[in-house]
């Protein structure tokens, strides 16, 4: 049996050290090698290519990006590594996992329990619906695939999202990212942060700096929204204009 | 006394509504009843006030029977008096009816006072305090145990020390925590707790104590500060990538002790519900210990979350 390549993700250094020790202890039974360590979800994704793990052992509660969101991004990979959660106590997540037969480890982790989890880990990935339900407030990052790599885009950096034929484009100050998501789902997940301007455009509320009349002869849209930091003009559909206008009024008062 | 007068009249009002055929005749019925009820009520009160000392001396259950019996007897006598005056028709059954009604009203009022006394008794307050006494987050216990486990092979001495501290912390949490304790003990407990958190959080947790001119024998409610610190670590340090500093300052102002606790606010790390619950719990315990003499305020300004607790000084 080839060695399992393992990536350990936990924000507490002693907890990472402990898992490493245990993995060493069970190496005779389940051959494994720790190919990377990360202290949160963002760092884990950054070292993914290098660590090339078969299994990610991840804590749930971590700064920057928690384990639940990490697993959601991982799930979008073509051949995702398995994710096994290890948590000290997270009543809410534990209940959801129990209900949906998702395997997880309780810290302090026991060697036998860890070996058992790794034994079947190759087959497992927590179902994305369960993970999504555990994050009612939405993800902190969106992810996209570029040349075989998983790139993270912080939601707070996104100025607007625009749907084209098949893809959704996320525009940050620096550049555009192609996402494999639907605009409708994004609108639902981030309704607090983004407002719909047009059938195909969501803009970050705080990125709107003004509106101007559309001088083109296009009768469809009379108004264009100006966006902070970039020169793009976004069309406001006639249908959305009243809502957008009332939001802008609220702001100016 | 006032509660008794109000209670009996409320009963009379209710009975009047039952007797009345519609809402408009309700007041009229009540006035008719009042002619009956008020003389009886006042004379009963007078009689019971005179017998007060004798009633205190006999056992509670006997006293209850005596009181109900006396009221019933008075009602019967009064009914007989009305008959004698020619206001109503007499007869045994009407006398008995008056006596039974009065007895029931008396029993109801006695039951009400009994319940009220139970609700306000010191035993209930004590039980309430016990229930409210801080419970440490399971999250903290298991993470700490995990951190100690990670030390055993590499640094056995540090692991020993950490386990001893954990044991002491839990001993403090499990003892009877209803009495006030010297503030020096409470501070020692908090230091132990923070040492354990440092074990797993390392450099991410910084603590600044400002304790000047604080008599260690000053008495405070036990486990008031530790849950606040636990909140500060959980919401202000753990979710942050950079190191976070928790500041604890004590100041004595006249006969008041002011404790201020500050921690950084982590953007996006809002778990407000748990925090509000902890604050509500502490506020209630402060009220049980000090009534209105203690205050607890919490708020956020300029990226800092601040909790201020003011207690009266007791030695």
C-alpha cells in the first residue's frame, strides 16, 4: 500500500505537533507521510500544490478561513483529497456531521480512532450541502481554477460579479477571475454584501460611488453605476433601477 | 395586607363576571357582592390581626386550618346577621354556602402567599446562584488537554506543570461558589487560566495586568472575571491571525472597585450570542449578590471591546 500523503491544518501549534506524533505512531499500521502543515484554510490552499495531499486533517475553528470553508473549496478540485475534520468541541458542526454520517475526529484524538478514519478516508469527502448549511453567513473567499491551481479571491476584495454565457467573472481592483458558479447562488449567499444592478450584474454595495446617464442610444439601460477604484461602468436595468435608487438614497442621507 | 385586599377583591370581580349575564351588568353585580364581601374581609382581617400572636405559635398546617375555619365561621355568622336584619332569606343551606365560599377564598389567598414566599426565599436565591455559576467552555477543556498531550513526550516537565494548573482550575470551578472570595484568589485563578491558554495559543496571546494599590483581601463574587477573560480569548484572540492583547485594569474609587477588561475586536469574528449570554449570566449574579449596587457595561469602540464592572468594596 502506498503511503498516504497528509496535510495537517490547525491554528494551534501544539495540536499540529500532537497529530504529527500520532501519525508517526500509527505509521506501521497505516503507512503515511506528513507532506505539509498549515495554520488556517487560506494557508492550506496556498500549499496544496506542494503538499499534494491524499488526506487533509483539518481543525474546524480557525482564523481567516475555517475548516468548513476549506473543505468547500477543496471539493471543487477535479480530484479532491479527502477531508477529515478534527475538533475539540463544536456542538453545532458535530450535530450536523452526526446527522449526515460525516466522519470526524474529536480532540484529543486517539491513535486507533485516527487509524480507522485514515483507513476509509480515501473514499470520503463531506457532502457540500452539509458544509454549506454550516456556513449560513457565506464563505470568506471564492475560488477559481487557473492552470491547475486553486486560486482564492477574498469576497471583501470583489467589486462586482458579472455573468457571461457560461462563467461568472469576479472583478477585484487588480484583475478579473473566472468562477465556476451561478450568479443566482452568489446573490443568495452574499445578499448582504452585493446588490443586483442587472440580470447579469451584482455589485458590492460599498463599491458604488455614483451613477451617470447612459448617453449611448441603447434604450435598455438609462443609468450606469460608477465603481470605486476602476473605470468600469456597470449597466443598471430599468427593472432594478427603483431598488438601486432607494439604496443609494439611504446612503446619501 | 394590600395584596390581600386586592386579591380578595379581584376574586370578587371574577365571581361577579361569572354571575353577570353580560359585561354591562358586571359592575352592578360586583357592587352587590361587595356589600357581602367587604364587611367580611375587613372583620376577618381584624380578627386575624388580634389572634396574630397565637397563630404564630401553633404549627403552620394547624394555623392554616384555623384561619380557614375562622373565616368560614365569620361568613356564616355574618350571613345569619343579614338574615336577622331581613335582607336575605335564611336557611341552613344558604349559611353553609356563605361559609364554604369564604373558606375557598381564604384558602386561595393562603396558597398564593405560600407560592410567593417560596419564590422569594433565600434557598431559591442560592439555587439560582449555583445554577448561574460560570461553567467553562468544553472547547477550552479539550483543547487544553490536547495541548498538554502534545507536550508529554517533548517537554514532560511543562506538561506536568500544565496538568497541575488544570487540576487547580477545575477544583476552583467545582467548589461551592456562592460565597464571596478574596480578590487575590480570583486573580490567581485567572492567571492559571491564562497560562493554560498561552500553552496552546503561544505568542498569539498577550496579557497586560494593571493592578495598583489593590488590597488582596477585598471580597468579590467568585468566577466573575474568569468567564470574561474566556470570552476575550475566544472572541478577541483565537479568531485573529495576528497576536492580540488582553488588558485587565483594577482601580479603586472611594468605596467602589472598578474592573476594566479590553480585547481587540476581530472583523468578521462575530459570535455575539454566546457573549451576550455570558454577560447576562454575570449581570444576574451581580444583582443577586449586590442588588442595584453593582454595574456591568460592555461595548465596542475603535476596534476595542471593553467590559466595565463596578462593585461595591467589601472586606
